[in-house]
């Protein structure tokens, strides 16, 4: 093993640097991200099988040398991915944590006003009072659910639909294309569901993420691209690395600057791939 490392140290260093770059680009910060939906479990399974084959010497001669080299390169690449992802999560976690400072406020002194002494009232004999009849109060009707755009939900769609709005607040929608993974088409689909603002996406829970991903026919994509964490940062007025690229005009799919606003609303009924197949 040490002989292989001494011979391949340059390539191992290249694999480590490549892992650092890929890990930084693809790493997501959301804790609920389903990591088992990506390449990691398949890569680790192949690595474990390769280690077993290498230890048992099932592949002899030159092929065995190539297998040992491939295992070392993969291990170096995987370590680089993990290190860069941990560093990115730590840095983004510090940037997204607001710092509040409590300012003490001096309480104004309370001065009691003088109260004039009153003569004690004469005792009054209690009068018999008949109890008033208690009228039965009907139970209050439940408050109606907030109005939101109507969509035909196919039976078997998992999860829970997030609450939408009929129109953006103040007539101005946020530029949802500043979130990595949302282009003009997905922004229009979200508008059709009543999703106009970053804070709406930031408030999604697991059931709502599952519903939107299933209804728009890309299950798992919202978790992989980490929409919720990006929206949480943007809703507080901060910027992400991707939103800065959008502001500089470097993202071709986000080049209308958000000026379409409420005009960008997709017709979900006309989108054939927007209807997931019911679960059986």
C-alpha cells in the first residue's frame, strides 16, 4: 500500500483537489436532505466490494494493481468531497445566524396620585335576585381556509400542499430565480401554485417539500438543490453565492432580473410532465 502511495501521490493529490471542488459545488446545507438518493451509497457500496476483492486477492497481477490504484484514488476523492462539504456547511451556518443585541431600557418611575378619603357606605341588605336564564351559545363556525389558486391534485399525491397566495404581497413578487434550481419555467409553476416569496419556500416542512416535488414531477430535486435553506438566507436580505452570480448576469436561465413578477405564471394544466403518476 505504501509503495502505491509513493508511486501515485501526484494523482492522489489531484483526486483530493477535484473532490474538494465537486464537494463545494454540490454540497447542500439542509439537515433534512435525503443523502441516500445520490451517488454516495452506490459509490461506497462499490468501494467496499472493491476492498473485499483486493484483500482476498481475487484479482491477480496487473488487474489487481489497477484495482488497488482505483480504490486509493476514490478514497482520496471522497475525502475531499466530505471535507469541502463540512467547511461549506460551517461557513453558511455562521452567515445565516442573526446576532441580536438586547438594549436595556430604563423604566419610568411611577408616582401614585393622592386619593381622597371617602366615607364608608351604609350597609345595604342583600336583595333576592332570581338567576338569569343561561342562553345556549352555538359553537363558533370554523374559520374558512385562506384563499389560494385552485389546482387539480391527482389522487395519491403524497405529502401536504403548502399554503399559497392568490397574488404577491404588495403586487410585487420576489425573484425566485435567485434560488439555484429555479429557472423561468419552475418560477412560473410556483407562481401558479401561489408561491411568490422567499419566506414561503423557507417555511416549507418535509411534507410540503414532498408534495411540491411530487406534483411538479421532480421528486427529491428540492432537497438535492437545497431550495429551503437558500430561500431562508434570501428572505433575511442576505445573498448566496448563486444569487450573486444571478445579480452579475452570469446565469442564462435567470436573466430577466425578476421584472416579470406576477406576469410569469405557468398554466399547469398545459404542462404534460407536471402530473405525477398516482402511487399504487
